[in-house]
C-alpha cells in the first residue's frame, strides 16, 4: 500500500495543506496517524475521489459492484456462497437485473427471458441480449436449464391441471412483477390461450421472487402461480410442469475476467453442482459454464 505524506497528498489532490488538515479534523478523508504524522493511502484517496464523482445520465461506472442482479434461484445462491466468489445478490427480476448491468450497478445478472417468438428456434436469452444496443460487449454464460410449472396448494384442492383450468375456474393466481422471467412466461402462455393478464383473478401485490410466490400459495392467499420445480419442492407444494427454460448469466466481456466471476464460473463446472441440483430437483446442469453467446 502506497502511503502519501501530507505534502504529497496535498499535491496529489491539488488541495492546500490547510484544507487537507480541515478534512482530517472533520473525519472526511481517509487517513491514518503514525508516530505523530498523518499518512494517506493513495488507493483509498482514489476511491474517495471516485465516490463523489458526478456522472452524466446513462454513463456506467468503470468498476461495477460485485453484485449478481436479476432473477432469484436457490441453486445459484448456493453456488455464489460455495464458490467463494464474494458476489452479493440483488434479486429484482430478469429485466431489472439487466438494467443494473447496463447502468454499471451490478457486475452480472441471472436471466430467463420469454417471448412470443420462441417458436422461431432462437433462444430467448440469446435473442434478448443480442438485441440490446447497450450490451454490444456482452457474454452469456450458461448456468442451468430449469423446469418451470404451475405451483398448486398441497393436494391440488381445485383440481387444476393447467392454465386453461385457472382461467375457466376463476382460481386466484399469484403473479410476479413486470419484467420478471416468470411473468414474461405467463404472458406468453396467456396469449396462446387467447387471454390477457386482466382475465386472471390475480393476487395483489405481485410477488418479488419465486419463493415469495410459493409462500403466498402455501399460506392460502392464492391457488396457484408460476415458478420452478425447486421452489415448489422447497415449499411443499404440488407442481404441474409447463416447460424447461435456459437460465443464464449475462455480463460484459471485461467483467467476465474478474476474479469473482472466474471463481463462480470455475465452480459451476464441477461435480458439487450436479449433486446439489439433484437434491433441489428440476435442474439440468449440462449448460453450466459454457459460453452461449459472445458479442
């Protein structure tokens, strides 16, 4: 660690020594006192200056925080811990997570897009990332394939076997917030049935994550909702499978080589992931660690 004297710090910051001492007295600048002399760690001074940097709207930070945004997933959360990556999570849904990557507020995001064009043959995650002008330098890393389906109260008291039953029988459905992957999936499925979200009897407000949705069903607040098989098992709910989806990690090319993400990508290619996925159920780990798209 390079330490600067008061005179050196004054020159480095282009501040007078008197002003520097005022900042020290106010506890407003990083410094330490050794044998009666004030010393200033240069790296901390750099961070201190950057913390007050004003950025024009839309300008991303040069070093995004070690946060995995996007969709919630129990297997991913376990991998973040076990890999020692140091990555924190901020689960707000697929679109919100990508938005944070675009704004430099997260280093990566977990995504599962769905669209009306899924029958075209192009994977929705790849298509969505390819279409984002702000992600011209994107890397899409495969994590798993997940089984999505209809979560039902234990014993399925309303005898629901699919979305058609939910619509015709007036079942109360827990839903997700706009931009969440499960909500995109619900809207695609409704369109195939010639219906719209307003045709559902919905639980309000929307649930932020799949486990939140499962809890609402378990508590009797809703009859059903769309989430993963793993979420259903964890909450002790019945499950009607709908489809398998790709669940991927998107990041910028320069972020991919950061130690935190390299630790995670290295870990998900190993045997412990397969065992944990088997225990949770509803996962296919064959895509884990593969580069699915490189801009």
